[in-house]
């Protein structure tokens, strides 16, 4: 089901799922590349059948044919109760996340953000920084270009970090350890 975007509702839903790994996806409903990225996210939810995964798809009008009906058509293909879908007519979420990600374009779209548990959205003026993110932007960092295998691995890493056997080590520490190993 597609709802109208309201920032306070998104923040409430995001914060109420703090025990979960959260994926925020901002995409155009008619952009072919965006729909491919949307499919990557949908397949992740099929792959990881756990309540520890929560998704937010924000449909945003960026192309001429983008409208609420196009977003409704695409959103109807999702039957997973763990995924909330929003129509952001005014691009409010796009601007908020674009600012946080410091994108050349003021509006974030065709972006895929992954949040570890316990990250809280503190205020309406600034979106929280993701634990990991990828994009399909022409001007973005090529090392963060959407790669379904890598995005899946990062998601699995966060899900595994929530395993009770690993609970002595916090997620932030595990991410820091992992980043140190990658840089070595």
C-alpha cells in the first residue's frame, strides 16, 4: 500500500523499528535504473526472511512521467509487510537525504541506504547518516555504485551482527573492525 509522505510519519516508523536493520530506498517510479535498484531491494527481502529487516521505499517524481499513479502501479508489486511505501510528491525526503549525503544534485534519488539497529532519527532538520549506502547516480562516487552482491553482503553482515552469539560486540564496533580490515 502506498501512503503520502509525511516526514513525521517516516521518522516515527524509522525509530519504532530500531531493533531492525532498515533500508531506505528513494527511487523514481518510471526510471529503468531505479526500478532495477528497487528490484535489488525487493530480492533482499525475499532472501532474508526475518523480522529484523525493515524497508522504506520512497517514490519520488524526478522524470516527466513520474506521478502518483505510476508509483501506485509499482508499489502494488510489493506484498511484503516489512516494507512501507511512500509517495513524496514535493521531494521533501529527496532534499533531506540529498543534503545529508552531500550530493551534487540537491535531491537524492536512485539511492539505497542501510541502517544498523539502534540508529535513531533525532530531528526533522537532518536525516540520520546510514551505516552504508549505494547509488546509481552519474555524479556519485563510483566505489558506491549499486552492486547487488555487495549491498546484500552488507545487509547480511548487519543481520549477522545481530546474532545473539555476537551480542557482546556492538554493531558499531563490528563495522569499525570491518572497515579497518578493508583499509589494511
